[in-house]
C-alpha cells in the first residue's frame, strides 16, 4: 500500500494532488474554519468536473447506525458513474464504537466510495489511526496561535488574488481577533473594495474594517428592509462622512443583498440557520439581525433591489451625476 502521512490543513491540497484515490480522509481538530475548508478541498478534488450529479451522502455520526454507514460505502447505485462520497459528521462516537469494523474496512475498502470522517479529536496512537494514515489522508485542523494570524492572513489573501503587507495583516488581526471565518470575511470584502489594487495596506483595513466594526452595512440594509428612509439616509451620510465613496458603498450593499438572497434560497432548501451561518460565514453577533433581514425581504424585493444596485453601480462609474445625490436616490428607491 502507498504510504500517507498525517497532514496539517495547509498541506492537504498537495497531498490530495499527489494521490486522490484514497479510500479514507480523516479531518479533525478544533478550528471550524479549517475543517470546512478541508472538506471543501476534498470534495473539489474528488468530484469530477464532468460529474453533473455527484453522489454525496452526509450522515451524523451520533444518530446514524454503523450498518447504515457501511452499507452506503459498500453499496453502489445503478446510475452511479464515479465514486460516491460518504461524509460522517461528528464522527467521534462512531469511530470509538466501531474501531474494529473500521480497521477491517480499511484493510479492504470499497472500490467505488470515499469515506470522510469529521472528528473533534483523533488519537494518533491507536492502530486505526496508523491504518488510516497508511491507506488515506489525515488532516489536522487545529487552531493557530494568535501570533500566527498575520502570517495566515498574508497567505490567505492570495486566495483572493491579493497580497497583504505585514502591517495591514497585523492591523486586521488586532482589530478583529482570532476568528478565522470573520477574518476571511473581511479579506473577501477588502478584495472587492480594492478590486483594482494588487496590495492591501493599512489604509484599506482602516477604511473598511472600521466601518464594518460599526455595523454600518448591517444597519443600512436593516433600515432598507424596514423601509425606514430617514434612518437609511442618516447611515448613508455617516458612511460618506467617514470617507466611503459611492462605488464602495454600492459594492458592499450588493454583497450583503446577495448574501441575504442566498440565505433565503438555503432556508427554502430546508437548511437551518446554524448551517447557513457557517456556509455564509455570518459572525455570531450579526446572526440574529441578519436572519431578521432575510425574513423581511421577499424574493421579489431582493431581485428588484439587486437590479437597482447594478444600475446605480454603472451610473456611478460612467455618469457625471452628483454621486451623493445618486446614492440618496438609490437609497430612496431601495426603501420604497
């Protein structure tokens, strides 16, 4: 058998690229952001580009009987073209109670399925762990230390095709803290905010993150959802006073409207607020207000508002029209 080593999250892509026919992937640790990214990376690597209907089975390790999981691994559907993915979430109890069965499975794994175990902990001393490392890939997704945050931010910025200087990374880490999901959310917004600029610097962080810390975008969309034009206009003027320009404000409003729209779609698909918050990376202290906004907007509302934002975005970039008046008219239309 091919030898596989235990990997940290950062080495996962390299390991999968070298050999992605592994029958088992173990993703464990206490950093939810890394775990989510690891599972996304594994899915992207294993699901073929031409597979329009991949078979992905997700089950809970606490409430799914072991025979059901093993039957999914061994069973093959009639129309299945590629290997299915069987993902066991919260797999700690499942692993603990079924060590022998898992060892037997890994000695003769299914040829048409991948098993992905997502655990909080993983005992590297036991025989099962050594077998998993030998036949598959084990990804260690532990939290990084606070002093490592700036380095991680500079590396993560490349994901958005940006570079970030050390002082900007230190400023962002200092302002936001060690929640990687929220830090990544800020990086995404900074990449949009500085669309035509290759490097994110301290001034960019100051301009955008301070505004986010004051919850201006949430407050503005909240006022729009409640059709409170005076309040929306007041918040808009505060943003302009703090140096935001029209293009940035429209871009951030459109970004928030798209997230609300996506949340509505996910709710309609039966997903709960916690899983949606995880997928859209909604900060815990914004969660209640965010879902209040989701409930306040209808699908038709969101469609119309997004169209208005696109129209105003074009006007702000091509028209000689007074930008503040353009924004005020936009907010009035959004609140109508």
